[in-house]
C-alpha cells in the first residue's frame, strides 16, 4: 500500500483561490460532513481523512481513455447507463458554486486514484496529468468547470473498477446522496447486466451455483434488493433483467413498456397508431390493440372493440399478456389466456344488456351526475339531474 501522501499526490504549487467557492474555509467546514465510509462498506474505503481540495485539471472526465494494454473506455469511467449529463443539473450546481452556496453538511463527492494501467494516459488541455477518475462527481466536476472553479472538494477513495459501477448505482447515486439521482429501472438493470458479464462477479457466481430456475431468480432478487429499491421497483427490474437475458425466468412477465419493446423489435414494419383506440397498425392496415390481463385490461379491450365495430368493423388484432402477479405454469397458460378472452366477451355482453335495460326498457337506474365547481361564481357541486 502506498503511503497516504503518495496516494494523494496533491500539487501544492496550485494555489487555492480563496475568493472562489472551493476554498480553505469550505475545506475546514467539510471536515464535519458525513464520512464516505458509511456507504463504502463492502466496496472500498476512503484513503483521505476528509474531503480534500483537488485541482479539477487532475480529474479525468467523461472523455475516452485508453489503458496501456489498448483497452478503450469510450465514456471514461461513467457508471450510468443513460445520458452522461443532465445540463439543467449542471447549470443549477454551477450557480450554487458561483454564489458560494455550498452545503458542507452534505455527503461530498468522490474520486479514485487511477490504476497503474491508466497512469500517464490522460492529460488536461494545458498538459496537467489526470491522476484521478470520477467515482461520484460527474455533475459537480462539470459544474465546477462552468463556474470557473480551480479546485473541488472530494473524497479520495480506494475502489476496484469492477466494483465501481455497482457502488455508484447501489449507494452513491441514491436520491439521499445525489443531486441527479440514478434512474432505478435503467441504471440498476444495466449495472447488474454489467456484473453478469463478468464471470468472477458475485452475482455471476451465485447464478452459476443456482440449482433450479427458482434459485436463479432468488439470486437475482437478492442482488436487486442490494440496490435499496422499493418492492415494486425491484419486481420491475427483475422483469427487465429476464427480458434482457440477465437470467432465464420460468415466465417472462410483461408490463406495458415491455409489450411495446417486444412489438417494435419483432414487428418492425408496424407503425404506431395516432388513434385513441389502437396502439399499432400492422400489415394490410390491420389495427392492433395491446392489453394485459390485469386491472381494467379486459374492460378496456371490450370498449375499444365496441368502438372498432361501430367505426370500422374490419379485421382487428389484440395482443395481450397475462397478469404479472401469481405463479402460472406452462400447463395452465392456454386455459388462463382463454379466460381473458372470455372476460372481454362477458364485458361486451354486460354492456349490451345494461344498455337495453337502461335505454330500451327504461328500467335501469340512471346515475345522479354532479359536476365540480370549476368556474367563477360556482361554489358548490352542480347537480346535473
């Protein structure tokens, strides 16, 4: 282990501008900020005692970097799956820096010392060697540049690259710590897929040792839960991982987004419909409705089917998936699918019988409609009967 002074390698020749946000007074104040080791457990550790003032030129940003072996990292050490920067967030943070409105009581960002294979491979525009990589500092670094800061306060941590992505998404980019929090569905899914691509990662080893599909899914569930997500989000991520090949589920469970993704990948010649009734227009101008055997799914299909019969009455496709909850095996599948079709027919029959009773026989109960007071002069519910 290198001694601390060598690890920090702070350039004392770069003078701290006391008139800027990141000055020695703020450095002293940030000594009382939450210690980053509280969210590094199991991933790495801090090698600086406090957040330190670092020359921003010494930090490698989102630009491409190549190691000494020729391996290219086109987005630097970016840990997010989607866009690299949220410009509004950068602007807001930069304004705080310009106003010297920095909260020292919050968790400060983090950098890591570049591994040996990256040393001497990255330099700033004015020839300063970049010796740090971003662990959790991207928006703050770009904001510091925009706000013409010379330094930034950050922890220096020791963390291996194969744990960096999970740490950033499981801990550092949670809402409680990040100015631009992770996208739970996308960033966590891609982080787990990244780890699954490494056969030596903890999750890959767990999947390889799973004796049954149930155990495999159990390992995936445990992994997703380690990212501190709500149960609904957890289940959505598990579904996403199943669809993206992260593991082989007993049944791929669809939600509205995945039904659309499947259709747009499988039926690329179909076009999205602008109608309120249909979702797509298939070959030969056949309209398509997407539905799920969940909630009001069957009644919505019945309503749209009725509209179609009255407006067009030509061929119609309904693509549907089973409800996400509950255990359904292959032997039950067709029976349960036919039950959904039966439910749609039952709704149609019910609506027809109700219409006849209400408007033909005049024996059906009419609702008492009341409108909310929306306009000037209206102070109470308006009776419409």
